C-alpha cells in the first residue's frame, strides 16, 4: 500500500447504522484514508466528522447513481462502501459503470447478495448445505406453520433489514392479525421457529480472491435491531461454521452472520453480505475488517485478521455539535468540509 492516503467514499453514513460504523472504523486508520461520506439527510453526524460530506438523493431516485459517480470523480475516490441495503442493491446493478471509471465497489458477487438478501433463499441455502437453521415457512404456509411450530413464533419480511416489520406472534390469533397487516401493506413475509437463546454475531472477511482472512464473534443483547450490550469472546464453533458458510457461498468481502447459541450449539438465522453495525467495535478490538477488505480489493494484499477477546462493550447516546453554517452549506451546496465536535462527558 502506498504512503499517500486513499480516498474512500461511504454511503448511508447517517442514522447510527452500518455506514456510520464503517466511517468510525476508517477513522481508526485515518493515516491511510481520506474519508468522503454521503447521506440523504444533512443533519447526519458522520457528514460533520469526515473530510468531506455530501448529500445524495435516496437510492431509488433516478439521479442517485449519476450524482454518486460525479462525487467520486470530483473527490478522486478509489473505493465505495455502501452503508445501506437499498444503496447496495443499486450499486450492484451499476457495478460496470463504476468499474469503467476505475472505482472499486466493496460488494460481493451478485449470487452471494441474492442469496443473503432474500431470507427464504438463505433458509434454502442453509438447508441444502447442511447448516443448522430455524424451521421456516413462507406466508402462504402460515396455517401449516401454526400447526407444526410451538408458539411464540417470529414473523419477518422475506426481504428486509434491521427490525422493521419483524414481530413475535404469541398465538394463532396474533399470527393471523400480523399476517393480515403485512399482506395489506404488501410485505411478503415468513414465519420462523422462535428459539429462546443468546444471540451471537460473527463477522467474516474474505479476500478479493475468496480466501478467508478471519472472523470474529460477539455475544450481544439487541433492542429494536440494535446491538447495545456486547461481549467480545472467541466462540470457536460459531466462527468455524460462519467461515464454512462464507466458503460455501463463494464470498468475497464482508459477511455478517447472526446466530443463536442454544445448548452450546450455534444455529444460523440470518446472513448479511455487508459490514455490520458492530464494525467499529470490531476495529477497536484489532479486527480491522474494513482496512483488510480495502487492502485486498485495491492492492491485492491478503492479511490475516485476529482480535482481542474477553472485552465488554456498552453503547450509549452521544452528540455531535457543529456551527449552523455547516448545515447551511450542506443544504445549499450539497456538501461541506466543516467539522463538528464532541463533548467529553466521561
């Protein structure tokens, strides 16, 4: 890797999600990267903590890709990391346009993304390859699910992210009510076995050539889809099964695997072909997955990743302060180089 900073753009950097987490991880390697961030909302904290922040339309807007390409050219961006699922999908379809401009998209193969983003396809993949999984039914089989599963049950969208439209039905009546509501708003859903167990998130990174560079396991407590109390610990069986899954998928780049640990055994219930909301935490414990992925995709390096375990992590709210002129600049010009600042409360 050369001594000059590499320009990296992160989309969807607001709302405390994956994009913001990637920005935090990159800032831990600030001597290597110049960070450009984008978001739909000018009042996004990450836009005021990077080298240059830009406003973009939503991913479904016909101007989205053209506007993003213009920013990449203006900022001499080498790589783009999507920070939201809608943007990942749009970038996947526009991959060739970026490649023609010499811009690398940090996204995996289409076949991997198709399997991971469609939760029914994920279930079928796990079943086909002999991985442990919760019993799962499509919405049209809700009567059979109600008769074959013990309540409560999970109800989740076939395609979705975070915890939106995810419910727990405690009996047949609740399942019917939730089903009617989701059908009314045209959300295709699945019914899944409810497993009373602790949750584990495993991050796996594969090089551009598909070699597994490492994995990390974190036990977590989740509230509204957000990990807020965590223990970084080396759960070898969860890591091994997640690495095996990544290899079977033909992964390149990042994969985030969600598992239940029941009676000491891991059960995979979700897989996401992207970085995670816990990415900055992983970086803080020396598992520099964003850096390793960029080094591989841009420079062909294949550095093995390790991590420091036996640590607890507790998330809490924080604030960014900034001059109102920064917001004015974002709203009028669509970009800013102004910085916000944090108060040190602790």
